């Protein structure tokens, strides 16, 4: 174990555009290409998919972002609406606040997307969009009539 640690080190290269005195660094220093991260082979599970490691899932802070597709876009808008209904606390861990007008605007946006994409979605995307709209509309009626 100790032998492995000795063999692996790292090199720190200063890539700042300006030196400590505030003067611009020379062109040769700035044009160095950053080293590429080593790509390690991950074992594949049965079916050809990569195995996932144990532990918490990667977050946006770790540089992981979910795939950009229509389903994730709709889920993001749905989550935003539920946030405006007060279901989720704010980022600071404070109290969840309701903003019914913002929730309605998000529902209207999803409704517009449904009408504009009519006939262009596959069955799963259509079902997802209709399901989220159904849930959000029910919630909106509940929130506006329970005053």
C-alpha cells in the first residue's frame, strides 16, 4: 500500500494569467495545454452497462449533470412548480415558501409545451407530460380552493 502511494504524485502548474505582482505572464506560460485526466477502465456489468460504485450519487458540485433530454426538462419544470407550491425548502435550508402565481406560470408553460409538441413526442414523453400536468393542476386547485 505504501509503495503505491510513493509512485503516484501530482504536479502543480501555475496557470494564472497574471503573476503575484499583477503583471501579465508571458505567452509561453499561458499556452501550455492542461494535462488530461487519466481515463480508467470501469468494469462492465452483464448487459454491457457500466457498474456503479457504492456511495452517494454524484452531484452538480462534483461536475455531474444529468443528460439533457425532453423528459428531464419536463421533470425540472415540474420540480420547479412543486417548489413554488412550498413542497421543497429553499437552498439555505430555510422555510419553504409558497408562490402560487409562479406555480401557475410554470403549469401554463408546461401546458404550452404540451400543445406545441402535440404529435411530436413518443409515448413515454407524452405520458410523463400529461401525468405531471395532471398532478400540478390538481395541486393548484387544492391550493387555491383551500383558503
